[in-house]
């Protein structure tokens, strides 16, 4: 058995390349208390809260890392408004190597589950900006017909739509489950056209 190098002996580049689970966990641990506050405000809003903006803030903070650099919110494109977009740092051997340079994110804080039409619009936004991986956050999850859109986008176009719901956010923020592992599992389930 070979001895692994000491933490101090590994360059930052190698650490980012070889240990994304650890790097992202450390990044989230620095902001976890604030994420908990935002999640609670989404679940139990205060009087004048704009829950949609709070969800966007939560998602922005959740995704920002050495791998994803936030660009802007509310970017307008021909297919509609993009809630959040990020520049992807495509470190070899990480999941992010599979992403395009541009990642878009849609946030839906609706009482009902978004359906196939909303997933089609999101897919169209991804097409327009040339992003083959996108993240769709829907507090209530999505309808079953939406899952067909996700599957068909992969099979026919090589587009991967990763869906997160409130339960996923709670797993990451409250239960400290590894965000990178969950993201990777969701990515692979779309590629395999399987259920998580």
C-alpha cells in the first residue's frame, strides 16, 4: 500500500482536481449557518419576503465554489430570463470537466410542481447559450411528465438537466450530506436514464 501525500504536500491545483468532495464540503461549511437561515426563511417566510429572490440567493451561495464562479442573475436571452449563471472551472478528473464553460440555473419556488412546459423552456435556454449541463431547482420537485423531458433532452441532444428539490437542499444544508456526491449521482442518473 502506498502512502498518500500529506495534505500540505499537495498543491492547490491537485487538491482541486483530486478532492472535489472535500473542497466543496469545506466551502459549504464556511457558509452553512447562513444557508440554514435562508432555507428557514424559504420554509417560513417573514412578512415582506420575496421567497423567489431568497431561493436564488441560497442557490447562488450553495453553488459558488472554486469550481463555479457566479457571473450574474436575471440575464435575459431570447428563450427567456436566466435566473443565475456561472462560469465553470473545468478541473480534470472532476465532474465539472463534463460541464460547458457556462452553467445556467433555474429556481422555482412555486407551491405546485413545475411541469413539462417549464422544463422545455429551460432546455431551450440551455440550447441558446450552448450549455450542455443545467441545474433546475424546484422547491416542490417536478411533475412526472417533466422527467420525460429530462430523459429525452439527454437521449436526443446530450443535454443534462439536473433537478434539485427542497429535500435535496435540506440533505445538503441541514444534514451535511456531500453536495458534490449528490450532484454527481444526479448527473449520472440522467446519463443512465435511471432513477436516483
